C-alpha cells in the first residue's frame, strides 16, 4: 500500500524557511505484463470544489473506479501534488473519495 497523503520529508533545503507541506496522491501508473512486454495504465484523481473521484484509463478504456481499487493496484509510479497548509487547501485535501 502507498499513502494517499504524506507530509513533506525532512530535511528542508532552506533552513530559514520551515513551511510544512502535505502531498496528495493524484495519479498511479501501473504496468500490466512482464519485464519483456506489457502495457501501462493509469489511475487518476479528478477533483472539483466539492468532491473528488478516481478514474482508470487504459487506451480507449476509461471508467470510474473506487479508491480501494487504486490502493490495491500494483503501483509502478506514484504522482503527488504539493498541498499548502491553508485552511482551504486542508479542506480540499480531505476530499479523498
């Protein structure tokens, strides 16, 4: 399993700037096949002001999926976006499903 949200890792590059950020999972790339051949597919989180949902995309196949399907996938690569610690962004970051 991999985290949906994770804190900024220490150390902070600039010692004068100690802002903490959280990182929100926004996409997961999976590889279907073996080391010699296969296919890549993507799970992508789509957000609006009020909600968010996960979508599976593989060539022409696009369908809505559950966060459990995403979390149970065999991740090849994870993509996170940095979330500032303002009250509005914390509220948006808590919309996982």
